[in-house]
C-alpha cells in the first residue's frame, strides 16, 4: 500500500481491522465497526469520570461546597442563642433542620456553584492541551466529536456531584443540629419525609440542568486556548456578567435569553400541587445554550491544530 493509500485508510489495528483518520474504527471489509465504537466511547467516558474524581482539585471543590451548608447551620445554631429576629429563613432552619439544604443551595447558586463549574468545564480541553495529553487522546483513536461529547458529559457529572454534595450535607448537618419534621412548602402545605426527598431530588435535577448551559460555555472557552486558567476565568466572569445583566431593569428585554435567568426559578417545585412549568422553561433555555456553544466548541475543536 502506498503512503497516500495508508493516509486515506487510516492505521491498521492490531486485530486486522483499521482505524480511519477521523478516529472511527472499521472492519477489514471497510465497514464502520459500530460495536467497537460504542464500547470505546463508553470506556472513554468511564476513564474521564474516574480521572475527574481522582483529582485532589475535584475533591477540594466538593469539600468547599460542603462547607456552605455546614457554615450556615453552625452560624444559625450559634446565633439562635444570642439574637432574636433576623431573616425569615433563619427561623425556618431553627424550626426544621431540613431547610438547611434548601438555604445552602439558594446561597450557592449565584457564586459558588458557577465558580466550581467554571473550573471543571474550563479545564476540559485546555487542561489536556496544557498537560500535553490531548494529542495522545486523539491518536488512541478517540475522534474529536466523541472527545468533545465525553468532556461535556464529564463536566456535567461534576455539576451533578456538586449539587448533590450541597443537598446531602445540608440534610445531614441540619438533622444533626436542629429538630426535623414535616416541611412546609411555599404554598403552605406540609409534606413528610418521602415527599421532601422527592422535592430535594427534583431541586438537584433542576440546579444541575441550570448549570449545563454554563458548562457548554466553559467547554467552548476551553477549546480556544491551551491555558486552562484563562478558560476558567472567562467562564466564571461570563457567569457573573450574566447575573449582573439579569439584575438590571434597563435590560429586561434581554433577561429571558440569559443562561442564568432561571437559575433560582425552582419555586414551582416547592409548591403543592407540583408544577414543572419552570423546569420546562429552564430545560429549553439551557438546551439552547448547549446546542449553540456545544456546536461552536465542536466546530472549533474539529478545525483546531492539536500540537500538544
């Protein structure tokens, strides 16, 4: 086979199959090996998740998020013996420790969650390039589109873990420091432990979904540079800028299009009867950002010269 034919076909696999230049495995007959492709994608995703959660940085960020409900609970516990009055949520927590999870989640959404999501998503591609491992991932072969998808799913897994950490630690520390009982929803209805668990899981799903648009933006920023700190900083700054713009009444025409506009719109999940209207609107908004910025990230990465 000539050099040109070898380049057109791809390199030969150890079992007699071949791998096309775009990273797609083919059988000796030249047909795509879809079974191996699916297995390889699953293995790559598993490897990405394992690497992500073996890093000390990941656990440090999750630990920092876990401190939010702990600090809230301890502060309220100490303040209860010293002062009276205060914000309404303080009395809610002292009457029922299960409110710590809701309060911590609300406090974390504007700053702490976007900060950690920006770090995780901004490091996806740029981090591999900075370490010099990006080229080897593509030689594996992985395929550029598949790698982008895996990186996005991995960052989304971190968003889920981060949200779960806040809620689980909030429930645990609230139960440890305060009495627990039926939870009074925003509509005034009280629900028991099972209903509370369902609402808490729905909140986790809502907040995780809310962070997917920012994750896609971070992924796109990560394809623009080989310096992960730059991609991280750009993602976090955009998260802050979106929230500032959302707070300006002069830009009310822009608010429905901002990816942060519905971050705190989970009130429908804390009412009876349960409504998924805000969940649906948020899903459509985040899906639009995932499609746009995920597409831009893919387009940029497919055309990018990978030198490291």
